[in-house]
C-alpha cells in the first residue's frame, strides 16, 4: 500500500465519517446515501482498492444507520437509501479503477522516460544495471533482475527485491539490441499494468538500448584506456600534431626523447622551443630543412618517407639518432586533420653500425701490413669523424709516451700526456673534460702496449659506449702491434738461425776450387731445409749437401741436426757411410718420420780418388771436358728405415773436372706448367769450365726459367779439381 | 663398391672410393707440401679400421719429398695397425722421385688398382 493510497483512504474515511457525524447530530436528517461520497473521494484519489475499503465501511454504516435514525429501519426510504448507496459504491469503484489506470499509465510513462534517460555518460555497465533494477523495484514490481549475454549463457548482472519462490512465476522478457540477444529482464510481483505485454515490450526495448549504450560506452572507455596504456608502454615516442603544428598528444617516451620533464610539460611547450633544444642534422650531417620533416609533409597533404635525423642535445652534448615516421589522420572534411608521428630512437643501432664499420675497417687496415706506424695512421684517419674529431696513438719509448700516429693536430690537450702515463700504468680508460676527450689503453691479454687519445667533435660529448668502442679499438691495435713485434722478432730469429745453418765461407783447400749458390724460398722467417758444408777430415776434406723434408721451424731444427751430425761424425770417423748411418740413427730416434736426403763426397789430400755416397739425394753431376754425367749410386733416404745400405762409389778425378752437388729445388723449379728437370740441368752444365762457371750457369738458367720467386730452397755446391 | 668422395683445393683434388676390402685414394695434380695434407685429411676421414689402402698415383703430375714422407708415414702406420698399403705406379716424373730416394725397391707396387669385387 503506497502513501498515496493511505492518504486517499484517510480522506475517504474522513468524508464518510463527517456525513455520519452530521447524520447523528441532526435527528431530522436521513443522509445515509451520502456516506458513499467518501468512497468516491477515496476512489478518485487512491484507486480501486481504497475505494472498495471505504465503500464497504460506508455501506455497513448505511445499513446500521437506523441506530441513530430511529424508526427508519424497514421503511421504503431506508431501502431506497441502501440502493442509492450501492449504486454510489459502484460509481466509487469505477472511479477507483479509472484512477488506477491513469496512475499506471503515468507510472509506466515515467518509467520509460527514466529508463531512456538512464545511461549516464561514463557510467559502467554495473552502475547502469544497478540503477535499472532500482527503478523497477519497488515502484513497478516486487522483484526485477537483469541477465546479460545470449540465451543459454546468461549471467545475472543485477537484481532487486525478493525473488519468487518458484522461478517460473517471473515474467521473462528477452532483451534485444542491434539485432542480437543481449540478455533478459525478469519481473515478478509487478503492478497491475506490469503484465501488459505491449508495455513490457516497450520497456525491454528501452532497457536493451540503455544496456547496449552503456556497454558501448564502456567498450569505448576500455579501448581508449588500452590505447593510452599501449602508447605509454611503447618504446617509440608517439606525438600527434594538429593542423597548426601544435602537439595535441604525446606519450611519456616522446616527453623523454624531446627533453621534457613530463607529457604535460611537453604539450604546454612551444614547438619552436622544443626544436631549439637540439641541433638537428640529416643522417650524413648536412643541415636539415624543416619543411622536409615528415610531420610537416603529412600535414601539407604529401607523402612522407621515414626520416633519420642526427640530433645533438645542446645542453648535454649527447648525440643521438632518431627515425621519424608520420601518418596522416583525415578529418570529417577529408582534409588532413592530424599527423601522428612515431619517433624511434635508433641511436644504439646506428652507434653499433658505426662501431662495427670502424672496427672492421680498422682490423683490415691493421692486417694490411706489419708496419704498425703506417697502419695506426690509417686507423687514426678512420676514427675521424666516425668516432671522434681527432685521434692519436702513443707508444712508450724509454719510459716516455711518444706520438706515433695522429690526425692533423691530434687533439692533444696539455694534460693528455700526463693522463696517458696514468692510463698506461693502470690500463683503465678515462673520460676527460666533461666527455670531450677519451684516453684509452691499448691492451693485449697480457699488458698495456700504449695509449690512444680521442677528442670529441665540436659540440659533442663522448659517452660510455664511446669509451667501450675506444677500448675495443685499442685492443685491436695492441694485438696488431704485438703481432708485428713478434713477427719481426721471429723474422730475426729465423734469419739468425738460417745464417747459422750455412757455412759462413767455404774453406780454402789446396788443389781445389769451390763455389756455391743458396736461394731460400719464401720470406726470411720461413726457414728452409737445404744445407751444405765443406770441412776437413783425417783423410782430407768432406763436402756434404742435404735437404730436410718439410719447412718451417721443425725443419730448421732438423737442418741444424743434419748439418752438425754429418760434420761431427764426418770429421771424427772420416767415412761418409758411417757419417750417414749416424744421421740415420739420430733421425730414427726422433720417431716422427723425420726425413733427410744427403750426399757426401770425400776428397783425399793424397789421392785423386773421390768417394761419393748418396742417401735419397739427387746424384751429383760430373762435368768433364764439357760433358755432363751423373755419378754415384742411389741409396735410401735418411730416417726412413732402421737399417740403411749406402754404398760408396769411387771416382778418379782429373784436373778440370767439376763436380756439382745440388738439391731438388733446382730440378723442381717451376716455369709455367713445366719443371726445370734433370735434363735441362745437364744441358745447362754442358760446357761449364769451372766451379764458378757452373754455379753462374745454374743461377742464370733458373732465373730465366722460373724467375726470382721459388717454391723451394735451391742449393748448389760446385767442386773443381785444379 | 663404396661411395666416391672428392676433396679439392686449387688444381689439386683427391678422390676416394671403398672397393672390396680396400680404400682407393686417387690424388690428381701435384703433390707437395701445400697439397699433401689434403690426401692425409681424406685418408683420416675415410679409412675404416683394418681396411687396406691403395694409393693410386697415375694422375699425379709431380711429387716432391713431402709425398715420400706421407707414403712412409702411411706404411709405418699400416705396420702398426695391421693393414696393407699398396701404390699404383705413377708417371715417370713421380717414379723418379721414389727411385732417387732409394725407396722404389722397398715399396709394394701395382700397375693398376685391384678390380672391384
């Protein structure tokens, strides 16, 4: 029962009571039919139920009215008054019904208006559904609920009031919006008009619309929030410019990139003030035309390629690279309304590119020659301007740092030399003068070789990344310097060793004339395996020539062993075969298939007879009367077998005879596709008149046939009996 | 018949083939200090334990003492591990190197590789 109904009931009862009181007070009055006026008042004001209550009360009072109107009972007038009362009661009930209908109509319309006005801007779906059921209960029904979702998968969004004991007592109306089921409305204990299907249809339509709008607006809010979150979390800076070029949106990354403390500060700044914080140039360092900025181009309605800028922060001196891409956003009129700029900081990538290129160019330059004075100069020139404005390299000399390479003025500041000493002793790089200079050590794994200094390009400052790059550059230079030094040491060792393997001078032996030729192959560091020697023995003189299989330091060691074993054993024992057997044993003892070929010639002081023994070596050539023939007998090379059989061949030499010993480097010498060969050698020597003539002929023929460069060592020893 | 394998470097290459109980290794070109390791690599890779080795020198145009040393190494290894090494005679320039080194009478020679079984 509502307050209105209660009030109407009270008014009705007062009206009825007033007429009863008048009827009682005035003994002559007979106005029982008027009692029903209260019911009519109650009906008009309060509706059918209040009218009915008052009508019942009024009718009862009219029936018992003879109590205060004596003598009235049973009269015709009394009966007539009762009929009039009954008729008035029907009138009261009818007006009540009418009043109810008007009230229902009014309530329904109010409800529809309220529902239609419900979706408040920014309200969430939860808030909207809660307000909807609040509207319905208790004004419209005892229970109302909203379920969301397509049929069969609905979830309760909100409910109010007491749910009916039997769920099927609730009236379920589906909610449809934009052609799809979005949920259902459940109503139970609705007021009389609630069961009007037409009204329910209209109501559910309105509710569906309200829910849909609330959902849509929530989706929009969610999308906007998500978009904001995405833009905030992007590493790339995003700004949006309007037609005037003013910034209307920026994310935090943009604020950071453009040097503003916050997004708000950035958006409040004058675009020119933002640009003035930096010196911007194009990628290659040439001046920037602002009209070429992608944002400007896009706002002017033109296509814009991504633009890479080199940007120098005037305050910090830090140089960075940015890539800007702009996309137009058309307005309702089709003209470009906004430009969305995505600005990517590509500094790390560009620095890495520059660093990689510098390091690889420097490495190539350093590898190009062992002369590190020249290569460091090249590296210094490569470092400018890729890394620095000036670059210099220093190496210690008698305890003092000495510049050995620098760009034109080296950027050497007064303090750099002192700092250099410090860096040399600590091996730690220093970033000097607010980042305008770097002094970095050049270190190998073991030690600091020297120091390099870099001074920054005007207006720029070095960063820690530049220090790392300087250190890496220093490491590569140090390695190159160390390698060059090691190489020159190695070359010196090799040259010294090789010199020790050759007889300084052939001895003077009465009755004999000697000459020799030695041409090592390749560089001096590459010690060859050919050796020869002439030394005195008990019986006379021994001439030996040998060739160790292989090259390099291991072969050099064998060469020394071969030469000195043959010399020692030859001088002591005096027999060529014993000397060769001795060397064979020594080689076998090594156990690594160390091989050597050798020929030994014993020349007696007291006899023209020479003994020749060959161990795997090309047979000596005898030039007698201008004609050439090989002499000696082939025996196995040294080091190949435990037991060797080397048989001496005796040869009686006559004055003028020339005996030529040589290594396979002579006959293996390559000329185009051909080899020099034994036959060509014999032809070369045909007609040779002396030891030196024989050697000269071979030298000249080899030079002509093969040129100066040879794959293998060449050794020739010529012995002439005078 | 086994599969063929070729390793090459410049104008030098080495073919190898498993045939019956033998690995036939056929270098082609000039054997010197620079190329001998290629033969060594092919043998290391292809040789199965106990398998005999036939070194076919017919396509070798030139050989210096590096080649001799490899042959002797291979023979020493064959004695230790119990397989046989045989050589197919090469051109005269190659045979001359074996001859001068006094090795020709001490090595097992074939005129051509054994037929496939």
